C-alpha cells in the first residue's frame, strides 16, 4: 500500500472519498443526467468485480465465447497479464460519461488510492471514467499521479485507454503509450507482465512507426512459448493487416524462427504478414520464392502452402503461383490430417483474397474433411462454411 503522507495535503481518506462518491451519484440521479441509470448499472457490475479481478475477467470470457479452446487461451492471457477484458469492456462508458461525472470519478479514484488494484476499494473503470469526464489525458494522468496510486497492470491499462482516446492531444498521450509498449516488450518472455499488450497494440493499429519498431524488437528478441504464443501471433497479424513497414525485421525473424502452427493456419499468417510489411520492393518475393526451391527450408507441403499464400499476395497476377497453389491444395487433400486442413484452408483464404478462379470443389473437399475432424479449428471451419456454402458434394 502507498504511504498517504506522500499525497498533497487536504486529500480525504477512503471513507470520505466513498461518501463524496455517493453524494455525486445522488446529484447525478437528481439532475436526471442522460445515461445516468445505464452508467450506474454498469458501475455496479464493476464494483462486484473489485477485489478479485482475475476471476471477474475470466467470468466475462466465459460469457463471451462457447469455444472451449478459445476460452482457455483467453484466460491464460488474462492470467499472465498479456490481455484484459477491460480493454473493451470499459468502452461501454464511451459517449455516456462527460464533465458532469468528474466529481464522481475523482472520488472513485481517491477511494482506492491507498490500495493496490486487487483491493475491494480499487474499482476497475475509475481511472478510465475520470479520463472521459475530464476529456484530457494529461489532466487525468496528473490526478492519478497526485493520489500516489500503485500502478498495477490494469490501472496502467486504463491510463493507456485514456491516452488512446485522446491520442491527438499533443505528445503526452503518444509518449505514454510508447513507454508502456516498451515496458510490455521488455517483459514479454516472462510468464507475468505488469502492463498489457494494449499500448503496443494501439500504436500498431494506428500505423505508428514507433509501435512497429517496438513490435519488431519484441518479435526478434524473445522465445515463443505458452504464455506469449497467442499474443505474438495476434501482434503479427495486426502488423500485417496495417502493413506496418517498421515491423518487417521482426516479422522476418518470426518467419525464420518458425512461429505459427500449420493446423491453426497461423504459419501462413506469419509469412503473409512479413510479405505485407517488407519495405524493399521485390525483396519478399525473392526470399520466399528462393525458400520454395530449397527443400531444407520448405520441407513439407504445409510449409509450401504457407509460402504460396504470401506469394499470391505479392504477385496475384502471376499464374505460376495460382497453378502451384491449386496443385498444393490438391496434394494436401490427398493426405489430409489436422495440419493439412489448417494449411489448405489458409492457402484457400489467400486464393479467395486474390481472386484465383476454379477453387470451389477444393474448398468443399477441405470443408468436408473439417466437419469430420474434431481437431479442426472452429474459425477456419466457419470461414470454409461461409465461403463455400457448406456444400460437400
């Protein structure tokens, strides 16, 4: 617990903060503030989660998915700190909290200021709500710092969410996100981290070159294991989606370190992301086509499929890659197993993206197998069903 004597004079203790929070609530209710009942109902749910945030987050995960594997993966990331449901759950306050809520959320932050974030008095959403009420990142940060709050990973997340919300308010929000992203990257290989992926994810999603550099360093300088495997793959996919060139060295390193499983279709995601981000014209195509010719690099049909998926992205008009892709899927179908299912589906996704004709029968054949294999990844099976109409004849 923090030493209250470090706080500026005149700040009230938890009991007085609680009383002021209740008084502010009553004033909002009396004034009939828009969204008041909705915000307070949501706040009541957050209060119930205070004191055992991990259990609360896991219960939210269970509410959001029926996919057992996805739930297990999400809970692992919650426990390690790589992910948090609060990064999206708290956005339910967006558009509902304004300056009229400032006294309520000031008191809420002060109420838990003496405690770490796992204490009953440290109600999640207090800092983010205050940021929305102030409409200003620097003012929010200064207030939180003034309370000498112990910044655990969830409080850091809330400050990062405020920084993202008010990203265009000068250098302070971006600087905070960069510092937190660097903090996360430095601890990425550890089982537990003290800040979340969110700041780095935000920078990457915004196409910020500094975020790409941090992501690149993270992917280049660590080993991949249970706690960080899914996080790394999610980050790789986002870099590829944004086509963030500054992340290319790390994506190349991930390619060479064999990140990504074939049965999940993630190996193709890694290679396609590198191809999308490589800034040197023609470099990715030269590297990947050279790999295809080297059986020591591409020694399996599954790895061939992943490389071809990226080459189709790079040269969609090149019929050589279209023909090789069709032949590759055909061979995978002949020797179908869980890895072949994931690899053929990921290659079919690239073929669809790049408008390769004449693949319907192959797609239906892969779908037919997927329906019989209990290990088929549900998201891949769902894509096949949506794309090829569920026909298996």
